[in-house]
């Protein structure tokens, strides 16, 4: 049992030495894991970064592939690509003197993604994995009225759920509220977190204060990414960063949010932590995507699962 003054997430990682922090859902998800990754680095841990990628990885030269479906992205990778979050992060890491390789997985199904995770874990002797979602749709179990965009997130969860020899496998959700645009009811998110608490899989929550070294570096990394990806900046991490800065309400940081109203608030800077096997056990369709090889198969399997499902209706938080 963890003492109240100790953080349960970092307590679970206390004996781990070689930790992988991975973005679950593509795009800029790995940025949401930076505060945790940097904190672990500052504690003297060996930390590797990875991301399920929305970038065009097919054109990378053969020497940048560490294994099938596992690209080793560096600051020099694909200089012609304007949108490449993993390379943008690698460049920021180099500027600040951190190890600057960011591994990238293509959008594949559970079986090849698990094999790629296995290759990366074996390559670096990983003894803990922290899977990070920028948003909350990774917490959807499948019977909610709106799931958001769970395909990549739950493919990542399923890929790691079977790797039982990794001593610690954890999930962190950052950005409470950002998935409302995609139809997620955050009252149902809270209901799911309560159920995970009853199962012993919820490890509590903590904030990312801007007064910390890691909070300040996170803000700098997001600003750097926005500057170098001006046409497609991350709405999720922009919202989280705005919350870390203390902004509130309909904050504007990109024209991509034109026509919609944001509700940036302090809850967006909270990191909700979970035991990954416990979270995986509550997903109602994880077995249906187990044998997939393509991401489009994941999409179709989830759609088939929901065809005749009676869903839990969306609820409003009453205060």
C-alpha cells in the first residue's frame, strides 16, 4: 500500500530502471507523456520514447528501421515532411540535451503492433511501459454512447496487454474534457474511473504544475511543436498546455478550433493513472480485435461489436 504523500504511479516505477513511455493514439500523443518521461529521466532512469504514428513512415530509409513496424526517428529523419511529430520531438530533445531518438509505430493491427513492441522491449531491456493517451477515450470500455476515436488507443492497449513478462505496464490519461468534441461523455469517463477504482486498477491523479521543471519543459516542447507544425498543431496538447499555464474557457491557440468553443480548465492538466492489465480487462471488445493485422480491421471489428449493442446514454456532470 502506498503512503498518502507518495505518488502511486511513480511508486510503481520505483524499482524500474529502463522505462518506455509511449503515445497510444497517434499524432502528438507522446507529447502528453513528456512530463512523466522527463521526471523519470531526472530521477536517473533510462527512458525511451515511442509513438503510434500518423506520420508517413513508409519512405524512411532501411537503416532507420530497428525492426518490422518499428522506425527509429531522429532529428534528421524525413526532412521533406512538414508533418512529423516524432521528428519534431526528436529535434526538441536534441536542443535540450536529452537522448533524441523517438521510436514510431505505423498504424497497424494488434498482432504486428505487439511484435513491434516486443522488438523494442527486447532491444532496450525495458522493464516498465507507460502508455499515454492525450484525452480520455482510452478509458472507454465500448458500451458508451460515444467512444471518441478509440481505435489506435485500444490497439495499443491490446498489444501490450499480452506482454505479461514486462513487470510494470501502466496507462496515463491526460487532458480530461478534450474528447467532448468527439462525443465522449465525461460523466461516463468518471463512472469508468470509479469502476476501475473498485477493481483496484486506478492509481490516482496528479497535476502538471508549470512551476515544476517538467511542467516548464512541457510548455516549451508544445510551443516548439506549434511553431514547427503551424498548419497542424496539436489541439489536445495545446489545450493541456493552456490549462497548465492557468488559462480558462474558450482559449484560442490555433485556427483549427475555429467554429467550436473550447472549455480549457484545470482538470485538463491532471494525469489519471491506471494499471494497464486492469484497464484492458474492462474493455468489452478487446478479444474481437486480438487477431487483427490492419487498422481498418480494428475499425470494422469495433463497428460490428456496436451494431446491436444497447449503449449507456451520455450524461451531464451535474455541477
